[in-house]
């Protein structure tokens, strides 16, 4: 116990002075069981340690990839710490622990006066496993940095998040005011290339190398073990990702992909679903509700623009970058689907065509509630600066 307590105290000291992510103020910390899911490197560990630093009751940080939990159950450990007066338990990397669902359920049922805050991979299915936690846990998803957060982390420029309706109706007033606070050309481009994950601040020179390492880690240690995938399926997943990275946004022909990778059609669709849930790619579909993974997506994008530049550092397609940014930022707070006219439909209400400064209304002419999201500094009428959609969270 003494070693776990000492490790927790050391870990808590490391987050001093770090900025809070957007999700910190959205979480209802009074809930007895909270699960925070997200991609590696988005800041889940920092987030829960920041909460530990402000609570009044006795709390402890426990990492499930600690060797201690190779031979000790979480339930037993919490029981001993409970006797020492601990009432808040931060359980990090819960997906690395084989008994995660059973133990979290038992802790919830056995202790009414403790709070458990767990973090895990975005691939984690809370309703899956021997214990269904979906009715007990408050579940949150931590995404990468928005452009607004990037400006805060990198430039110490603190801007309030915007509502989509405010952007649509008042962008001609909002954009000129905001753009005065940063260097539009330099800062927005830097975000597109390097600004999605907080660890970009550690070392720009090795950022893409670390991105590639995290992708391999997510496939090998998050997706594969959790979904009990064979090595051949994992290899196919990496081959498919490479194929997609060369041609995104990709309009998939599943049969051709199946032939090229010598893999059954349904396996290809299943792999696409895994990569989407793991936040490595984004699948654009005709609907976001009640959709089976067996439904072919309309388009496949890489999950964020940093991945685009990582795979194509010298020849990133600017049109792809723009669409990827729009989908990535809107997906966090709104429902985005494919559109009959234009590139995207948001909340089944607003149609958007994404493009450069010379893009016209031609493709959305006559479409109600239709807008252009353009790579421009300031706009007018239905011509909205693309970067403004990075202010939504």
C-alpha cells in the first residue's frame, strides 16, 4: 500500500501549472462512477489528477498497468485503502486490467460512499463484458485539442467556446474580433499540422514519430487484445490503414478492398469500425443512429489533420485537410453525416460545402440552411471562415 500511495503522490505533483482541458468543467464530478474514454495522449491522466488536486476528501491515483495489479485485484486494493480513509479512487488505463468490468461494478454496488473515476481507451465498450456498467457509470469522451484550446495551450490566448448557431448567424462580427488576437495564417496552419494532441508541446521534432508510435500501440495493445483479434487481422488492419492514408478522403469500394487485402468483406467492415471507435479514422455515414458496422460508410477520413500531415508530410492534399478539420471539430459536439448536396450535413439541418477562398455556392445553390466553410480569415453572408469551427469546444 505504501508504494501505491507514494506513486500517487509523486504523480500528482507532475501536473502543477498545467492547463485544464475543456472536459474538466463539463464533468459532473459528484457521480459515484465516472468513466472517461479517449485516445492516447489526449490528457486523460492529467485531467483526473487535476481533479484529485482540488477535492477535499482523501483520494488516490492507481494505474492499472502497474505491475502491482498483475497479482492483486482492484477490489481488494480499494478495500484496504478504504480502511485507511481513502474515498476517491482514480483508476487509470482501466482497459489494461482484465477484471475491469466486474471490479468496477462490485465497487459501485459495495461502497455507497466512495467515488471511482476511471479512464480507458476509446475502444472500450462499457456495455460489453460480464458486467454491464452503462446504467451505473457516467461516461465522457475526451477528444484532442480544438483550435480554441490549441491557442490557449500554445499562445496563452483564452477564448470562450462558441455555439454553432452563433457562428452561423454572427460570424461576420465574431471572426474579425477574434482574429485580432492571433496570427491567422501561422497559428491555424501550425494547429493543422501539429496542434491536435497536447504532447506537441514536448518536442515538435519527434511529434510525428510519437503519433505513429501511438497508432501502433492503439492497434497492438488496445484494439487487438480487447477484441481478441488474431495477429493476421491486426496485420490486415495496419495494411488497410496504409491504403486509406494514401487516398483519404476515401470513398470505399469494400469488394475491391477485400480483394486487394485478401480479406473477407465483413472483416474489412469490422476493421473499419474498430479503427473508427479507436479514433484513428473517421467514418462518414448517412445516419448516426442505429447504424450497424455492416453498413458501408460513404467516406473514410483520417481522424484528425495531424495524421494527414504525418502520413503525407510533403504532399498533404489541402482539400482533404480542410474536410478532415471540419468533420473532426464538428463531430465532438454535433451529429455529422453525409449530405445529398454539399460535403456534410450537421444535425440533419445544416448543409456545408468545405473549400478554399474561390469556392462558390454552385454545389449548394437552392439548398435551405446551406453554408460554405472556407479557408479564409473573415467571411460574409453564408461564407464562413473554416477556423471558426475550431472554437466549438
